[in-house]
């Protein structure tokens, strides 16, 4: 039985950008663009009415900013996940959206295979932060206490799983890790699933904190 596709609402004030994203995402077997919105008010109304799995949200839009649209969507349709796609590679924006409850933040220069990976990760319930801003994620979670408690120690991971854990925590996508380790992206996903199960962790944020605590990742990386 085929799985239901990931239902996506594209919110961006540039029609050409929306068209390109629609073409990219509808080309994936597991994704479906259910509608588009060209301003903030439209984005909120369509998100509430359609209840997509994910809203792909720009920051700068007419009528209502992406930030305010995100706040209203979180209030009126909290089950809808928010993935920010913006030209702003900016820590301040990232922090604001994380505080609201966005689970992903991508920059438009990476709107290709990395975006597809990000959508799948967010749909799985994980957070996805573009690698250029992973340091912000590391700093944010270093300040939070108590530290992550895992079920097992890192010594009980295999050497390959330990390497995958380190690269995931640094912000690399499955495809990038696959290229670095000369394995398939599916194999990376399998390793990642095993790591999550062994350690009892969920999402990149917890993996980052765990990797730092185990000395696999230091605050000056990546």
C-alpha cells in the first residue's frame, strides 16, 4: 500500500520561485504541492484551511511578514509544521523562528536536493537547520540544561555509526554524508535510524548535544 505523499503549501511572494519549487517538489514521488500563497495573509488562511503537512515559508512577504504568519499558524493550526526557506542566512532570524516553533530553516541558495532532504526530515518530526547555521544550533543547546541522557554510550556504537553521528551533528545532509563516506544515502539513513534507536534520541538537535557531550563535536565546529 502506497504511503500518502507529504502535503506542502509553498509561501513566497515571487511567482517564479513558487513555480520552480512546485516543479521540484511535485517531481518527488513522496511529495505533493497542495497550493501556493503569495503573501502572509494568504499563507495563514490557506494553512488553516488546507492543513498541509508542511508550510514552506519565506520570511519577506507583503501583507504579513513570514515571522508573524508563522506565529499565527502555530496558534491556529499547531499541527502544521513550518520549514523556513529564505535568502537570509541570519542568526537572529533563525533564533526567532526556532522560538516560535519552526522545525526547519533553509537558505534559498540550497533549494535543491538539500531542500528535499529537509522536507523529509521535518515530516519525520526532526529539526533541520541549514549547515551554514549549525553553529547557532550548537550554541543554543549548549546553554540548555540538563544535558541529553542517552540509553547507551558512544562506545556501543560501531565505528561507522560514530562517524555518521559526528557528520549528522555537524549539519551535513544524508547525501553529503554518503558522498564523504562513499556509501549510499539509504545506508546513511539506516545508520542514522540505528543510532537513534540505540541512543534513544530524536532529531538533530539532540544528536548535536549528545555529540558535544561525548567529545565528538566541539563548540568551534563546524
